[in-house]
């Protein structure tokens, strides 16, 4: 009798503890970012989207930002213990530790750049791609390059950036096959290497590029610095095309455009999936269709060129132009080799 | 002319190589002195990022890069003073304290940056360059090697100062003894703790200066975690150079050159995995220093706190 009571109690207790992972009980979400959510890029867009999605769902959001690229297991455990119903691990460097914590504490986590890691109720992946926007940015760059050479500088080769690098190159070649595209990676995971970003960008400019498509988190500020302090081969201005965020507020007149992401629909869908008990069973995407990917209009883009780009956007939306994502780094490099030949 | 083998492109690659090498050189020279004196200074990354932050703040508000370098070195000394207190005076574990200081400084500077610069991300103007007459006019090499900020030439000159100090001065002898046979140094009437403290503070100054150079000249901006492991690379250079400053210089230059070579290979469109290309700097430095730096040795008491009378 005593052991029966103990068993029933254990079942009830474990049911209560597991409750956080079950449907319809989303009380709060937490997002963990490697850098501050004020970087006008990946981290800021992530934090802003988490806040917006939580507000729309009427739940709380906990923001743990500036955690670096090291081990975040203690933070994940702490946030899980605080009762977060979903942990959004907003860095590819967290996609090993977060699923471990999900399995250990039975708290759902969302990770990036690991599409094969889906686990129903526990692990969702949101490897996103702004490739449609990057394609348009490539078309724009090819229209505006004076030297007929554009450069791509990245601080790593995660799938999201690979697809944008590839789409940018495809856009350039579609607009003008004569335009050269050069490609350089700062380092294996040089997301905060601003000095490396500046050094590599200066080299790419010296190779003839007058427009830089930069993907770099913190290192993109080094790219921006290089663009601001280095003249193109013709002595004129070098333009910068950013991704994910909007750096207009800190621009000194060198920002040509940005492929802006809005991740809010993705996080909102995750919350809905948690409530519907379908979390970890599907993939998420952003695109031109719902404006979760869009190009930034700046004063550096002439109106007629902008109109042409908008017409191309309509062609992408109608399916007249098809832009397929390319996630593999080797495929991206092969594409660059082809376009530079 | 532009393109892959143009004077402008090759010049930019060489210039970038020097720029990338200088922070490693300064950090490596600093670490080398600590190691000579028997202190394994793992906290050098923290000293660098402290120097990068304060150096940038000083340069940004004063408009003077030199003031930035001075404050950067001071920040490094301040962090090193903690290291000296905890590891040299109190004899705590050098690795644990070093890692703790690095993590602490990374967090502190990220927090300070958040409150101060995270909405504005201010950038410094391009650093002024000092031309070395005649040499600066040599095609390709001239602009790349002989048109740098004055601190670059001073950093290279420091290598020869260090050689002199280690070989010709009493301080050099004391440092060597503090690392090899601290008890013998003590018996000779020289304060081991003081000798090691001086070495650790010098390391802080060099690391802080390297960090300030990285932020103010290398990047022109401070962002959190900007050092990106440069301090740890300095430790590797110092360990592999085994007490000889000129090998730190050669290692740092080789590393910078290989970084530029990786950029050149990528811009050329060579389709081999980027990770393979980017192994090149690390591989080249290790091969060079292992092959040619074997004659030197690391101090016998490296990493061991000194306690008078302890066996």
C-alpha cells in the first residue's frame, strides 16, 4: 500500500513538473543572445521580435543578452528554473548546449542553423534565410557599381548567411554578368572580430570592389569603418549593404541598403505551436511575401533604380523570378568561383 | 589598376598583415616576461579587452590616439595588479584566476559599452600614418611596410629593447631566476614576489596597449568581445617562442601574413573549404616555432606560486 501511494505521488509530481512542456501553458518566453540587443543587427532583431511576439500573445519575455559565444548552459538552466516556457537560443554557437538542456529539464528550446535537430515538443529550429532580399540587393549592387566589382565579406559561414551570399551573387550576375563578385570570410567564427572585418574589407576594396555586402554581427562595424575610411579605386565612395538590421541611425552616408529581417512571425508561430502541441514538428521561414524580409530604402539609392528593384520584387513574388536558397558553404564558394571567372 | 595582383591590392594585404600582427606582438612580448618570471598569465585576454575599452574611450573623448594608448596600457596594468595580488602575492591558482579575470573583463566591458555606446557605435577617424623617408617610396612594399602609425615602429623596436633587457641587465637576470630558480633568487637577496609582480604589471601594460591598438587602429571602434582570442594567441606565441623576443616578432608577422594570404586566396576565388584556408596562419606559426624554436626552454617554475621556505 505504501509503495502504491509513493508511485501515485511520483506520477502526480512528475506530471506537474512536466506541465511546463505541454500544450496551452505558455506563460513566458526567454531569448538568449551572444551580443547586446542594440547591435542594429541579428541580436537586436531577435530581441525586438521576441518582445513583439510575446506582447502579441499576452505573455512575458525574459531577455538575456550579451552572453558571448561560450558555454550558456548555466543561463539556460537559470531561465528554465525561472519558469520560461520556451528558451530561444539565438546563436548558432548555442545549438549544442540548448538541446542538451531541453532534454535534461524538459523545457522547449528553439535553436538556429541545425535543421535536422527537430524533436517534437522539445527542439525547434529556425534557420532563416533572407535570400529573396539578398537577391534583390545583388540586382541593386550590379546596377550601382561603378567599378563593376562588388565584394561579399562574412564573419562565418552559417547556413543563413550562405544562402544570402549565394543569392546576392546570383542577383549580381542576373543583372549584369560582367560584374565581378569577390568573396572573403574573416574567420571561422569571427562574429565579434571588428578589426578582422575592417582588414578584410579594406583588402576586398583594394581588389576593386566599390560595394560591400557585409554579414558579420559585431564585425560588421569593422566593415562599416573600412567603407567609411577607404576610397574606391576611382577615388569615390564605397557603399555598404548590411543584413538583418537597420543601421540608418549610425550611418554616415555609406549605407546603400540592408536586407532587413522581421523574426516576429517566426516566434509568434512558435508560441502558437507550443499551444497547439506541434512545437518541433515544422520549419519556419521568412520572405518577401509578408514583408518579414525587405530591402531598406536609403537616400543613396536613386528613385529610378529603386523603382526597378521594386519591379523585380514583384517578379519574385509572382514566381516569375525564382530564388532558391543555397545553404552549403561549398556550394556558395563554387558559385563565387563561377561568377568571378 | 585594380584587381588581384595590382599594387593596391598587394599593398593592402601587406598593410593588413602588419596591422594584424602588432596586437599579437605586444601581447606576446608581455606574456613572455610573465612566463620568464614564472607566472603563466592566462588573464592576458582580459587585460587586452580592458585596454581596448579604456583606450577607445580615451581616444574617442580626447581625439588623441596617444592618450588612448596610454589609458589602454593603464587599464592593462590595473587588471594585472589584480592578477599580481591574487596569484603572486596570495599564491592562488594562476590558471583559474586568469580565466576568471578574462571572463570578468569581457562582461564588464560589454556592460559598460552597453550603457555608453550601444546606441551610437562611434567610430574613430583613420589613424594618422608616419612615413619613413625614402623607404616609403619603394613600390608595393613602401606604402605597406613604411607608412604606419608611429606605435607600430615603436612596438617593433621594443623587441630589441627586450632582447637587451633579458641578455644584458640585472633585471633580465632576476626575471630569469624568478622563473627558473626562485629560491636561489631569494637566497641572493632579491625579492621574488616583487620581481614577479613587476613582470605581471609589464604584461598588463603591453596587453592593454595591444588592446588599445586593436580597437583604435585595427578596428577604429570598440565592440564587446573585440579581442576575439588575440590574447590567447599571444600566449601561444610566447610559449612557442620559449623566451626569445625575436621569435615572438617572427611568429606574429607570420601569423599576420598568413591572415592576409587567406584573404587573397578567397578573393581569388579558390574553391577549397574556408576552414582549411583559415587553418593556415595557426599551422604556419606552429610549424615555424616548433621547427626553429626548440632550442629555448620554458622556466622550470612556470605556473608555480613562490612561497619562501616551501618544499
